[in-house]
């Protein structure tokens, strides 16, 4: 008999902890996961390399412009005023063109980096969803974003709230109808009767 009682108590404790796990609310830090995960670290290294290549191209182009300006400064004494002005304008046009090109390249690099980060986040959130279902958690929130990432249907009580909302609306609508009927009836009594002879 003692064994049956102990077994029943153990079963109750186990089932209580199982039910509790189903309603457990979990918090994660998706940014930390992105930064510390192996794939996240690889992506960070790849992005850093792309940024360094871009910065190298910018430095190379700036050096080229600087050398052109220095060469022009050395020739300034021997060039005519018109030739000096023409060469200065060429360098300025080259500088403007370079600035536009690098602004476009920088924007494209930013978009590519953002797309890679979004793709990584989506992949990792699908893993979060798998873990959520496997662990049978009640809900998962992210420290870095508002709202829930995952929620169990077992804790969804929308149907109860929907019924309450509908009952409140029906009650208010019925009350309005009664008030409208009473007002109409009192208005009808207030009107004088017109007798036609």
C-alpha cells in the first residue's frame, strides 16, 4: 500500500512539473545568440572582411586623387591659367564621381550586410521555434524586440475574451435599443393630436 501511495505522489509531482513546463514563459536574447553563435561569428568575420575591402578601395581612390592634386600643384607654376583651371576642374569632377560611386557602394554594402543579418536571424528564430515546441514552453519573448516570438495554443484564451466582448457588446446594443424605444414612445406622447374635421 505504501508503494502505491509513493508511486501516486511521484506521478502527481511529475505531472505537475509537466503542466508547469507547458506554461513556462521564456526570455531569450536574440542579439546575443547572433553574436555568440558559430554562424554569427563567421558572418561577423565575413562582414568585417567586406568592410575592410571597401575601406581599402576608398583609401586607394583617395590616394590617387591626392597624387593627382600634388602633381597639379607642382605643375601650377608652368601651366597657363586656363590649363590650371581645366586640370583643377578635371580633378574636382573625378572627386565628385568617386564620391558618388563610393556612396552607392557603401549603401549597397549596408543593404547586403543587413540582408545577411536578417537571413541569419530568421534561420535562428526557426531554431528557437523548434526548441520552443520540443521543450513545450508556454511562450518565448525576445529581450530586444517587442511582442512574443512563440506562444503555445494551450495557453491561448482568445475564445473566452471573444465571448466576453460579444456579451458586453450585445448588452450595450440591447440597452441602446430599449433607450431608443423609450425615447420614441415619450416623443410620440408629447406630440399633440391633430383632429381632422
